[in-house]
C-alpha cells in the first residue's frame, strides 16, 4: 500500500517536471531567433523539401537514392527544430519564463 502511494507521488512529480520542460521549450520557440539560426532553419526546410521530392518522385529510383532522400528529410527536420528553439542569450530566456 505504501509503495503504491510512493509510486503515485513519483508519477505526479514526473508529470509536473515534464510540463515545465514542455513550457520551457514552447517559450523558447516563441522567442526571437538569432539571424544565423533563421538562415539555418530555412536551409533545413529546403533540405527536407529536397528529400521529400526525391522520395515522392514518380520514376523508379535506386534504393540508395531513396534512402538518401529519407536521410535528407530527417536531417532537415532536425535542423529546423533545433534552429527554431535557439535563443539569443540565457539572460533574456530566464526573464521570459516567469
């Protein structure tokens, strides 16, 4: 019985911590993005679009080319997500969470 209560407390603490981290990430995404990361975000979108074009082409392509297209999509998506979450400095970020 006591073990179940402790497990519930741990789960509740974990959920709160997850919500804080999610809120932190969403605040970072809404903050101003530095110019370098704006360019990187655009490049990421273009790379993902190129990968999508390769994969969805109507002609039969070799397996290696299709695999490279998949890697382009993943790389572009990751570059875009990371670039969107970049902020100019931690001082400004700490003030915006409160």
